[in-house]
C-alpha cells in the first residue's frame, strides 16, 4: 500500500508541476519536445507583511488565509486557461 501511495503522490506531483500534455508524455516515458509560444507572461507575487501577519495569528488562521489565497489563484488560472507553477 505504501508503494501505491508513493506512486500516486509522485504522479500527482508530475501533474502539479507540468502542463497536462507534458506530464502525460513524461509518464509514458517519451521525450518532451521543446515548444514555442509567441507570448509568455511570468508573474511573481509576494505577500507584503507576511512575517508580521503570520506572527500575529494562530497557525490555523495562517493556513486558512493561504489556502483561500491559493484557491483563488487556482480559480483565476483555470478561468483564463493559464498554467501556474509554484516555487
């Protein structure tokens, strides 16, 4: 069961990190060909004052705050057909 759970986690990570078609290609053991995109935007974000905010709230409230924020980012990415990479 642990092996199965580990495989599921590895597969989920693959799909979280790469666009669907690339994850599928990698999963199939095939070579991923480079792609050209005419327009690409890279967006970096930061939560201003996060250290102060997180130090003044209980851990559960910090987790809820981050969860709501990232869920909203995910919704926006899906609505606009964007691929989001988290670092």
